[in-house]
């Protein structure tokens, strides 16, 4: 089959055949979700893709096909290398909290050099943080993309906060009063897997975003 739907409690993953023309895949996505409309209607979920890399326009076309044919609300799209059920749960819970409070804790788009994004609470960024861009949050920072700029979590002094990125390559990370700069104890080659940065005894540590790490963090 060219389109396979895999679901869990927090979202769905579409497994797409890489050889099938995109227009045909889009038709099949609509047909499959129309046939399953009663299962997904009114749901809020995270969407991920496997088997095929889609650009942003193709992703949006797939999202429209899903929402128009079955009625779920797609909250955000996860990159393929972050399709872990526990990470999807974290993203979904953070997104719902942002919707409930309407305080701007969800930002969609790429932050470019010179741009500054500030938040009074934790924030999820659906996009990249480019070199020269800055994110400042009094809570946690989750970047569903590449983090290559400067980020500060726990800006009010909360050293229990953390920073997560799908691609962690920051110029500088600050968590509460602790600071780590590019090259501080890190390999030159950026890790290709999702990473989490946190503080312990005044130092900033980075490690792969495992299920155990996700279960330990507080959003």
C-alpha cells in the first residue's frame, strides 16, 4: 500500500511510499481518512511522516486532506527522527496548554538573524532558530527544528527548566544563571538526533532525548 496510517494515543504517523506520485498519495490520504472519519472526528493530534520527505507545501496539502475528510485538528508536525510516542505526548500536552491559556506559547515559523522571541511561559517553536536569532523564555524551550541561535530558558531564575531541539547546534544556551557557548564541551559536529539541555550543579549538560529523559522532565 502507498499510504499506511499508524496511530497511538497522542498522534498519527503516515507511512508514505516514496515512489508513488504525490498527487496520487494525496488522493489516497483523503480516501483513507474519509473511510475512518468516525474514529478521528474532533480529535487533536500530532502528525508525523515516515518513508518519504515532504516539503512544507506538501505537508500542508496532506494536513488539509486529513482535516477536510475526517475532521481532526493537526496541532503540529513532528520530524521523522523525533517520532517517539513519548515525545509526541509532550508536544501534544504543551500545545493544549498553550491553547487553553492563549498566552502565545506556540510559535510557528523560522526565527531569522536579528529576531528576538520572548515568552513569559514555556514555548514550542515549530521551525528553526537561525544563527543570530534569540529566544528568551521564563519556562522551557522546545524547538521542533534546528536550534543554531541563542536561547535562554528559565529567564526568571528557574534552574529546573530545559531546552529541547530536534537538531541542537546553538551559539549559546543559558538556563537560569548557567551559560554554555558553542564549543563548550561539545563535539564540533552537531548531533543528528533530538537533544535535551538541562542544568545540574550549575553546569549545563546535553544528552539524547530518550524516553527516560522525557519522563523526568516537567512541562
